[in-house]
């Protein structure tokens, strides 16, 4: 069956939801108001889901929501928000009448995950999903006073950063931006760069984030390639119903230790971002523009960035609107590869001074919801990702251009209140032009079909089973065909405890850079490998989430992953300083992933702890995998509604590295201090990063970590 005929079959199935006999019965509606129990004020952005159906509602700024059309009968509503206690209501719909309800929500003493969409490709409670999920809200990101999401995500449970690259539960290590084992999504759209298949954190929005969902472990059954270690979905806010303008300006300086100074000039960072949101008729729109620059804390560390984004939602108040977003980023960045010497760690070899790269990224995404009935929900997501990169290094100049044309189609069917079936398909085509990919101009085709069945077996037990078939083909290279199944079960013995277990298979197709690169970088020659195949993994986990008291929330899990055909840069036998990406590694990673949130004194003192223990092994040698720390800990101690906070990041000594194993390395502990206050709509924030001026290697050999810096941020809202 072709993708076209498969998609046509799905649409036909969905259209069955519009049969005349169904339309005749759908003549009721639920209209509601959500208010805060303490203040009696309206609560916006509350998700209201009709269990066992494809219908949902979202409360607006006035706290009101509507769900229609509905057949006559009884419905169970699930109402959730990260800052409030979740609740369910049983509602009866009468023919020809609106059923009006008021929902009163009790606040949590701290934020906990609300409804999520990434785990099952549909809205669900995290405790109902058979996989582990971490959530960071937009409010928390704002309180953390970050410039890029790469500064906030290390404080998400299960997430580790290695020299700026994202790792979930030890799946990634360090790949220098070539072939991410974490799939990044923006509003459900794949946003990995075309040639390197890497994450460009600085191209992602920061001002209008609703939440970030992190699904941990292989999740290729629903999302395909690159979801080998997990999936991260950045979900943006809807445009406001009234005009709102946000301006964010920041300025900071780096405090270079006197013994490492390399310039008499001060090293600074600055940025100006502006965002306006409003509704025009039935269309909501958000427009963003930003300009940022930094000298960096190292020699040859300057970065200049321009960015813009527009998002439209139509109808603006609909729970199932059509959404369109477009974003662009231009970044000029100088390149720091390794230090000049151990006693001059912030400097580069004089030959490398002036090395730079320029990257332009443009993303266009559409989310269409042509069908949303109690029995079916159809979503279609076409997208375009265009990237242009030019490198100007002392020993070579190269460029590449790529455009990924993709589409994702998903149909969810609800044959019964305790049964949900999701089927869909994906297709993408990526042409590439470059001067460092040999004589071949690659054309990459990716096709996939998937299905997932969820069923509630009892009041306490629910199960999920799924499978996906991925096809990957690049010009002149070997084809890949991967089958990725999963099975999971959730057991909820009480309303405060949820236990889950799953077995799943992950897959990552080789990136274009890994398969086709033919160039010289820093004296090393890299040659193509047309026989390169994709990486795979089997993983299992047993985990649980518990609300021990109203002040203590706990999530913990044990995981085990077996990896096959891992891709690594490997020296070519018999050729000096010649490397090639090869399927060389088989590995095992197991460990424990825990998170605790403790409200010591509600609204005055909160304590969050995330801890990941990793036990990894290269099956070829029996040694630990490179760039993994056994112990990874982040903590946040915050007071007075996060107006004062202390953030701590700790990781134990890395046992294995690839290039300079004899270099000294040790534990890393970095402490940040944050202060914040709101005055008449103006947010004022100050931040000191690396408060105690710890000098450390940022995992990658001969790459120093950030020196101490001071930053002041002003955020007025109009």
C-alpha cells in the first residue's frame, strides 16, 4: 500500500464520523467556567478533555470553555492544569440544551505535570501513560531567566547536557552536533537540522512557551527516527484574546579569572526581544522578533543572532483550530574547538583565530484539525525546514543547503469509552546541496506507518500496544527498514500512586553528515560510508509516580537499554588521521531516574531534586561508554514564589573519553543564584551563573566550562 492510498484510507475512516445519523444525535453542548478556589478568579489554559472521545476544550482568559457538538447522554470530563489539582466531573447532556457547569480548582503548592500530548499522540494524564514523562512549564522557564532552552532543560528530570548537547538517560554521550539521539519537536513538528540531524536550541522560542514535554526512552513507535533516547516537544502558547506586548532586554558580563585573561576588553552579552499577541476577527496571531549577541567567555567565542517568528490560530477560540507558524534564525558564530593549553584554557591556537560559521534556518509548520467528533479526531501536519550553513575554518571552507519537506497524518478513533486506536503515517523528502559530501548530492526519502491501541482493562489497569514501520533511503547508500514495536501497562492502586512498565524499540537513521561527509576538519580527514545503517535499541523500564502528601511529589524509575550498531567516528585501518562514521558499537545503559518536589513551607520554601544514576558498558571492551557520568544531580532551592533561588548542577567524573584519555578530569559542581521581582507589570531579574567560579572541563576534553557571569533582565508587559 502506498503512503497516498494509506492516507486516503485513514481520511475515509475519519469521515465516517460525519454520517447523517450521528449528526442528528449531536445536538447538545457543555459550557463551563473554571475558577480558582482561593481567589475566585478565572483560570485560563485549563485543558478539559471528554474521556473516551476526540473532543476537548481549553479555557480562555475569562476562564470559559465550550465543548460541542455532543450527543445526548452522560460524559466524564477530565480537567487539568499544572498549577492546580486535577479533577473529574460527570456531566449529563440534554437534547437541544446547553449544559452549564462551574469548575472550582484547588491550587497545588508547587507545579506538577498536567495533561500531555507527546506520550500517546493525544491528551492524557502523565500517570496514565506507560512511559516516563517530564514536564517544564513556561512559567518555570521564565522564572529561571534563561537565554536559550539549553539553559533550562538540564533541570528537567532525566535530562543531561554534555558540552551543550542534549542527552536523556545516557543515550547520547557527545556527538559534536552530528546525529541527535533525541528527537526535538515544536508544536508536534520535527525540527532537527537537515544535514546534521541536530538540535538548534537557539532557534527555538523562549517567550511564548506553554510547556515542554520530555518523553524518556526509545519512543520510535510513534515518532520514528532520532527518538532513540527520547522525544522533546516544545509547545507554544495560543495568542491572547486581548492585545499584549512583551519586551525582554538583558545585559550581562563575564567575570574572567585573572590567571586566564586573554583580552583587556570586557566580555559581554546582550539581547532585545519583542513579542506582540492579539486577535483579529476570528484569527489569533503572535509576532516575535529578537536580536542577541555575546562575546562569549572564551577567545573566538562571539555569537550574533537575529530571529523572528509568527504564529496564527484560526478560529482563535476553538479547541481544535488550524495553526500555522513560521520562524527564521540567522546566526554568526565563531568556533572554539579545543584550548591552546591547560594553563591557557580560554584561548585557541592562533591558527584557529577567525574560524566562524553562519547558519540560516527557516521553519514553516501547519497543524490542521479537519475532523473532531466524539468518535474520531484527524490531525495533519505538513512542514518545511530549510537550512543553510557555511563554515569558514583555517583549513577548509564548506557549505551545505537542505530543505526537508514533510507531512504527518494521524487519526484517532474511539470505538468505546475505554478504547482508543491511533493510526497514521509520515513522509519526508530532503534534497541536499553541499561541497563537502563528495561527488553525490544526496536525496533522502523517509516513509513510515504506525498504529497504537490503548484500552482500559479495569478501574486500575490500562494497557497500550503499538508498532511502526520506518523506511529510509539516501542516494547511493544502503536502504534501511526498521520495525519498532512497544507494549506498556499502567497500574493505579490508589489515586495518589501510579505504577508503569514498558518495553519498546528505538531507531535512528544515519544523518547525511555521517553518511556522506568528505572533508578535512582541524587536520583530520573524514571520508564517506555508503554502507552505514541505522542505530537500534531495545529498552525496558519499571517506574512509578506518587503524591505522598500534598507537599511531596515523587517520580522514580529503573531503566535498561541495549543498543546495537551505534554510529561513531572511527579511524580507518591503515590510514593515518583518516576517519569514517561506522556501525561499530554495541552497548548497554541501565540506571535509575528520580525526581522529588518538596514544599517545605508552601509559597516560601520549595525544594526540587532530580537525580540520574548511569551504569553503561561498551560491549566490545567492557569499559564504560565515553562522556557518561555515573552520578548526575540537579537541585533547586527556591523561596518566596521563586523570587530567590539557588540552582546546583553536579556530575561525577567522566570515566571514559575518546581523544585525550590522559588529561586530568574530575567532578563538576556549578551553582547559580537567581533573584526576581515584579513591579507594576515589569519583571526584574538578576542572575549569577557559576557563583563560586568553578573551573572545570565541560565533559568534552580541553573544552572549558563557563566562567562566572552576571546578567540583568527586564521584562515589561503592556
